[in-house]
C-alpha cells in the first residue's frame, strides 16, 4: 500500500492486520478442535463415548458457569426452554459424533457431519451454484461411504445424526442468543447436557482403566475441544466476517483427516481423499460466493465443530 493510500485510509492497514490475526486464530481453533477429536478417538476405546463427552461438557461448564448469575424470577420455562432444548441437542450431537469417530474414523465422520451446517446454510438459497455445490457435496459423501461396501452402516447413521444435531444446534443457539444475554443460554445448556450425560458416564465407567494418562487425555480433550475455542470465538468474530468464518470452517474435514492420519493412523483410499476434497471444495465454493452475513449468525457454530 502506498503512503498516499495509507493517508487516505489510515484504518486500512490496522483492519487488514486485525482480519489476518482473526483468520489465523480461527485456523488455530480448527486445529485445536480436531486435535481434541483425534485424542477422543484414542481414549474412547478405553473409557467409552459417554465418559469422554461428559468430561468435555464438564470442562465447558467449568469455563462458563462462573459467569452465570441467575435470578429466581428469570428461571421460567417460557424463557429457558430453548436453552434446555439446546442442552439435549448438545449431548446427542457430541455423543453421536464421537461414537461415529470410533466406528468410521475421524476424517470420514467429520466430513459427513459437516453436511448438517452446510445444508442449513444453503437451505434458503435460490442460486443454481448452491444447488450444484450441494449435489457435489452429496456425491462426495456417497463416494466416501458407499462405493466399497466396507463402511460401517451404524457409524454412518450416527454421523448423519450428528450432522442433523449440528444444524439443530445452530438454529437453537441463534434463538438462545436472541432471548438470553451473554453466556446464560450456553451455561444452562451445559448444565442440562451434564445432567443427561453424567449418570450414563458413571454407569459405563470402568474405574480400573483410569490412570494419569487417561485423565490427561480427557482433560486435553475438554480444553482443546471446548475451553480454548470458546475463549477465542468472540475474539475471532470481532475481526473477520461471518462469510470468512464459514469458509475457514468448511476446511475442518481436511484438518480432521490429517489428524486422523497422524494421531489415529487412519488410512484413506484415493477415492476417500477425493471425496473429502470434493465436500470441502463444494462447501468452500458455496460459502465464498455468499454475501457477508452478520457475525452473530456464525457465532453458534463453534461448539458444533469437533
């Protein structure tokens, strides 16, 4: 940028730096979330999905609960039902996703799950390009799961359940954000999900398998998949547009596949690599050509990412 341009627009360089910092930070959170998911793939065979998800939600509750100061008059069904429903969806989404990771592998599960927010983002579109992108993403998932006959069918069902739950999570989080201030809705949802998950986690827990390594992995999953992304999300969305946020998110399945390969020793056929690339490319194309939306529309996607 020339000196004249900088003088004419003194805020341009700082704004550019802010956007760059925001985008790089979001890439970092995508890495954090998928690293957490790959560690979940390591520990789920040892303690089970209920325990992993319960610990993750516990870490999230520890982060947000100190900020919640409810008044008795505000604890009404009419006011809180979206947050209560959000807690149920949160538990179902994470359980379904982590169990699908166990059955399908992280790369495949993350790619299928991404169909949920992608279809939701494009559901009101009337553009031919968006229709083409949705069809391309669908072809990619079929290539990923249906060509060699060896894919785990129940794992696919669970991944699709996670996808539908992620879409429901986005819709409910937007409603909660409009009804409840600050982190109140997320806090209530965290408490609800814990109430649902802890009994099942305690019932399925085999205490004899718990050691410092397992405890360390569980804590790392909670920090990487919940605490760290939550703490950075507002920082990110103050610096980049909702469209840029969505575009970076669309490459989550690629990052997941990389960590599946590095941490979980997952092997991908050429068809699967092409399928993951097709889904991410279709999503990135569709989202890159959308008009910028208010950042608040994207804030709710962070916890849906895994």
